[in-house]
C-alpha cells in the first residue's frame, strides 16, 4: 500500500509540477510564435492559478462529499490532456487564457492537492520523509521534461510539442487509478473472515427482512422472506396484502437518505473549514504560503525568458532548466536525510531555504551570461523546492491530521491568490522596464519576508497551547453537574 501510494504521488508531481516548472521553455516560444508581450502570457498564468485555487478548494472540501480523491486525479489527467491539445491549435494568444489558464488550472487543482492528501493519509511516523521522497517527482520532472520539450520543439515545432505533452499527461489517469483508499488495503484475512460470515448468515439476512401480511382467510400471520432489492415489487406477488411494515433494513436506508439530503443542504457551508483558522500556527502559515509561493514557482518559469534576453542559446537555456532539476534531485535526497536524522525542525528548513533563494534573486543584475546564470539555477534547484517537499508535513505538525484536508484547501487557495496577483505584476514589470530584473527583485523580497515569518513559530505555538488549554478547561467546566 505504502509503496503504491508513494509511486502514485511521485507520478502525479512528476507530470504536473515537472511539466509546469518546464513551461518557461514554452513561455519563450509563445512570445516568438505570437509576437506577444510577456504580460499577455502571465495573465494566462494568473488565470491558471485562480482556477487552480478554486478547483483545489472544491476538490478538497465540497467535492470530497461527491467523489474520491482518486476520481479527481483521474479527471485531472483528462483536463490536462485537453488543455495542451487546445493550446496546440489556437490561432491567437488570447485563447491561451482558456486552454492553459482555465482548463489546465482545473487539471492542476484536481490532481495536485488530492494526491498530497492521499499521501498524508498513507503514512504516519515517516510522513516527512515520504513527503520529501514523493516530491522528488518534481526534481525528476525538471530533469526529464526540459530535454524532451526541447527535442519536441526542434522536431515538431510548438504545436506538435504541445500535442505530445498533452498525451503524456494522460498518465495522470493511471497514477490516480493506483491511489486506492486506505480501507482497500485491509488485512486479507479480515476480508475472508467477513466474507465467510456473510455467507454463513445469509439466511439470517433475509430473515431480518420479514414482512407481515394478514390474510383475509386466516387469522395467523404468514411470513414472507423478502429480498430488500425487490421490496417494492411485493405488490406483484402478494395481492391480498392489507399492511406492509417496512423492515429494519429499509428504515436504515431511509435514514441514510435523509442524512444525504441534509448533507447536500449544507454543502455550501463546507467550502472552507473555518475551525482551522483558530489555530495560531496556521494563521502564521497563511502569509508564508501566500508570499513564498511567488518565488518558489515563478523563478524557474522566468529563467528561460530572462536567459533569452541575455542572448543565451536555446540549447544552453534548456541546459539551465536541466541544471535546476539535477540540483533539485540532489537536494531532495539530502533533505530526506536531514529529516531522518532530525537535524532541525522542518519549518526552519523551509525558512532558511526561502531566505537563501530570495537573497540569490536580489543579485539578478550580476547574472549576465551562461556561467553566472548557472549559479542562479543551482541555488534555486537546491533551495527553491524545499518548500514543496516539506509543507504538507509542516501542515500536519501545525494543525493535525484531522484538519489536514481543510488546511490544505486554504493553503492551496492562498498559494493561488499569491500567484494570480503576482503573475501579471511580474509580466508588466518586464514590459515596462525592458528586463526581468525588477521581477526578480520582487520575487526575492517576497521570499525573504515569508522565510522570516516562520521564525515566529515559538511565539505562535505558545499562543496555540494557551488556546487549547483554555478550550479544554472550558469543556471541563461545561460538563460539571449543576
């Protein structure tokens, strides 16, 4: 069970995040193909993050009552394939808002968040290591996708490359199919015993569904053993019935139907789990994910177009993205080891990585050629993805496993808001200044601030302990007899 869950999560992030992190190669090609400004493409990315936030919120809250995480991941594969196929046939850059903005945003939201939730439920003691190893799919994707995309672009052009990548994204359906619920992996002996018990008491099952029918000719009751499925067809068999009493099984079904109706009425109230917002640690986390995601996602997207502005060749630009992936892969292995030896708290690892990445962005004016851009790529590859590798485990540490789904939904919402607001700003800064320097300065600033906020964890933890203690005392007072 654990191996399948880890492999499936690896495949999801390999395809979704690996493809997204390599979109910078398509970014540069779209600017050349359609002669479009950077802002027009970043608007599509902004729409994508908005849709990603809304779809994640739906899948992890309201949608959880309608379908399983497994189903949403499979749907994500279908939407992802459709998005790239539509992008392959568009004739105007504005249609990119529909294809890569709306449709791929749905695919992103339906696959990424549910996959993280499933992985968090598969593991308990080694959740941090599992999260880090599963997130290695990002590193492998950053290694595999750039040369593949470059080869496809050189061989089939922009449209052909988009169509092939769309087909590759269908593998999300396979990964989703492997993510069975935890209850599926119960001990086989328990299933066998349960099955034998069902067959052994088969007659009792039917005996419990007895329907009493007073006869007109006889005073004593005749008992008919009725199959619950054919309960409503009894009138075709018994024609002299005066009273039909509903069996206990049918009453339970009616009660279940009533519960489902009540659940449907209150679905709108389940959009956001507001209880988790009472947690002081989670309230501290909200600005961290809002600001930190800007640099963690955008830097790798803006490296290729910035390198193109520096007149670096296409092959070297692809190599820069590969260097990011290779550094990321090594970083994931070291990160798993650091977590295993408990070198430092996971939130401190995230804080240090965010600050180091932000400082590297502030020196963007010194990166003027391939060699210096390699330095930026290595720094971002080593430290830029630590956030993605650890934030699910940090959320569990902050809010507990029982509130993980609600916290994850709000986390995705804040990440989407951060990206949707920053995307057009970063694009307009490039169009206004003629370079990406101002964009990197903004990303560096947000990263440094988000990392610094995490050092408030001891203060927020003391606040949460006091709140929990006060809540417990109030509970004890309420249950005391008058």
